[in-house]
């Protein structure tokens, strides 16, 4: 990506939140999502844009007001990293990486609509960007899998892919890789939301072939050479759900692990996508407990209708049932109020 093609707002966001190499001290550590959102709130209250911190009067106003929840010294040091940013972008561009920021018109609509201010400020990617707004089926599960869960992940992914649904998953060992591989094998499309090693993964021969054929896009909210850490692995789950129309949890440990935490986090959202859970054959306690938290049983085979139609039907039925229960509770409460 030519740095000259980036918007001025995108450049400012990259300077504030992007990682371009080893940091020498704490003042050089890029802003976290919460830190950036506090700065955005201040900018919005003054009708400024991120670019105004570099090219306008925003930073002078910021220094005069000196809000206690914004570290001015760190902000100034981050904004002065223009050369480091240019070198990093050139290196990534040569490997096929593109960058889109939350200020950009072509930032994935699903991330912005579903997550609001929790959407990542920067998204790095390699591959066909249009897949990010196609929706599809998120297939998630533990790294350690048994025969039944492996077979199910592959079968549901193949069926969904052959019926035009994109498969969205996390690229990790286990269910993620099984689901993505099965979809690609039948000519389907796949979105891989990476918690680490975006660049390294994209350079594997099979990935490059699928990227060239526009079957695969790999994306990450973490810089392309980021290593693995548990925080990033847990945090990226919400992006998988946000990019999907439906999700299926194939196997989840009870009250531990990224699959459990990601599903529970999604089910707590008012605008959550329908989260289906595999229940047939030998499933762990985590799967059954997710049903109690609002998950929907994944339809048993044989699937007599196309999966997009079948999942939509089940999800609509669940919404109608929930609305009916809510109305019944309201009626009971009203009756008690009238009687009292």
C-alpha cells in the first residue's frame, strides 16, 4: 500500500495505534483500543478528526486543556513516528498486506455496525476484501478436538460452502483449520481472523494459492508480524462473530478457554448473531451450558433444506419464542400491578 494513498485520518490512526517494531520505552507503546476511544471522544466533542492532530490545531487545543485521561507526552511521541510508519508500510505492502482504518469508508461495515466503538481502529489484511462484507457462517471450537467434533466441523463447513456461505473462523489449530480447509477444498470462500502471524500464514503455499484465486482473505486487528499471546487470541473472537450471519460452536470447554468466553461474550450482546451449538453425539458440558445462556441447538441431520434457509428459520423461531415469553412476563407483571 502506497502511503500516499492512505487518507490523512488513516495515517494519524496508524501513528497512534500501529506497531512498527520494537519499542524502546513505555512512551512508544501504541494506544490500546480504550485509550484510542478516549482520544476519539475528546476529538468528537471538539468537532476534530484524527488528522487534525497532525495537520490542524487539535493537538495545541489538547495541550491547553490537558485532559487527565489522555497522556500528552505519549501521544506526541506516537504522532512523530512518520518515518517508522512509512518503512513498515513499504515492507508489508511488498508482501501483499493492505491496511484499512476505522475512519475509512471501505472499513468493513459489519465490524463497525456490530461492535460500534469496540471495532478495531486498524485492520490488516491479505486477500479479497469484499469477502469481509459477505457474511456467512462462523465455525468455532477448541484446539483439541475429538473424532466427532472434527467430522462435524468438516461436514458443516463443506455443506455451507457448497451452498454459497462463506466460512469465518480463526485460523488456529483444531476446529478453525479443519473448518477452513474443508470449505476451501470444495471451492468455497473463507475469512480467517488471525490472532497472530498474519504475514507468516499468508506466505504458506496453500494460502497463497487460495488468496490468488480470491477464495481466501486473512485479516487481523494486530500488526502483521505479531506473535501469539493469550489476550489477542481471546479478543479476536468478537471479530469472528461480527463478520458472520450465524455461528456454530462445535466444541467448548465449560467456563474456560477462548471458545467458551467468545460465545458467552457474543450471547450477552443485544445485537448478537444467532449462536448455534452442536449437541449430537458426545459433546462436552460446555456445549450444553451454552444452550442455557441463549445458544440454539444446531439442526440435526439430515439437513432437508439448504443450511442458509434452515438456520434462518430456526433463528426466526427462537426470536418469536423469546418475544412471546417476554410478552407473557409483561402480562403477568401487569396483572399483579392491577390486582395490587
